[in-house]
């Protein structure tokens, strides 16, 4: 992603530059009082609410995994799996094996629970985020109060 021209719509906010980051391919910030994480993974940029919709955990600090073709972040608290591109929560179903025991089954989505935002990297390397605040989502409950103790550090 890269553009020198801001797109129309709500305001774009400067978050920082990765080369100035002490946290690798992540930037964390507070935009309009909302805790946001920008994650760069394999050439793609994602912006997502930092605080987990489930119980306020530090989702923005979670490990990245590929699930069913989606780049996901895994919450460090209860291991919920959330797609970075659209905020869907994924879980792995179960199937009954021939001996009656449950075995891992297909991955399924319960739909979007975590809010994602628009993000772009401009020519000077700056990362900008435009908040996407349409509708209501589960992550709105914790978006302004990081009970996880998430420290904002770029
Ligand atoms: Fe429970 Fe994130 S707080 S999975």
C-alpha cells in the first residue's frame, strides 16, 4: 500500500514510521481516544483496534498466523483468532473421529467482532490511519479503555 495523496472522507491521522519504531513491524497509537495498532506483515498493512473485543486483552500485541487464507492476530489472553483485514473472529470447529473422539475440523467465522481501519503508507514512509467508525461492533466496548494495560509505544 502506498500513496502520497490522502483519500477523501474522515480525517487521516499520522501514527508514526516503522523505522522509528521500537516494536518492529507494529505501531500503536491513540487516535480520537481510540487505541489502534498498525501491523505490517509480509508487505501488507493493517490497522485494527488494539484492545480485544472479548475481554479487553492486548490483541494488538498478539502473534500473527495464517488461518484459512486470512492473516490473523491471536490474542495473548484467551487465544481468540481475529482476521486483520476485516476483524472477523475465527474458530476451529470439531469433527467426530471413527473412535468417537473429537478431532480438529474446519475453521469457521462468527463474523466481524473487531473494528478495522483504513491505513496507508505515504512516500516519506509515514503511516496514516483513517478511523472507520461505521455501525457498532463488539470491540467498541474496550476501544477507549485499555484494561489490558497496553502501553502505547511506537
Ligand atoms: Fe479474551 Fe482477547 S481478551 S481472547
